[in-house]
C-alpha cells in the first residue's frame, strides 16, 4: 500500500472519529479512537514512536515521539488545541526530515478544519 492510499484511509478515519466525538477532548482520546479505526483496516499502527536526532554522527538523547506511525510510512501528528500555529507545521516537516518518511498528516480535532497533509519535498 502506498503513502497516498494510506493517507486516504487515515483521512476517512479522522473524519469518522471527529464526527463521532466532536471537538474539545484530550489528544489521547483522539489518538486512541484513531488507532482503533485504523487497525480495523488491517493497518500496522504504532503510537508514541521514538524519533532520534542525529547530530554530527551522534545520536542525541532527545525525547521526540511520533504520535502515530502507520505501516511505517505515514506520520500522524494529533492535536486538540484552539489553533495550529506555524511551529506545529514546522514540527511535522522536521519529523519528516528526521524520520526520512515522505508523508505526514497534521490533525487538530479542536477546530472545523481538522486535517492537513504534508509531503517531503
């Protein structure tokens, strides 16, 4: 399955979770519900995946974690905040760079415009 095919399933699951639960809950609730939905499709879903930072050949002991990683291909970063800011978008782009993945989805469950996809350039 390609990143785009996985992304299509992810977006459908996001809208299903959003329509069922609505805005205003904790991120952990949305992560759990989204993981449940994605696994129903037979996808391999991991949560809180460590993301190492390598600087000048040294692996730094930093605690970055990917919220959801689907089929080891697509990153899903989940938020439940009033408004996404530029730093949230930059973090997702940095996760793509650090992980060498090609596609990420940033979702904010606490707004009307809930999902945005990013691809590595």
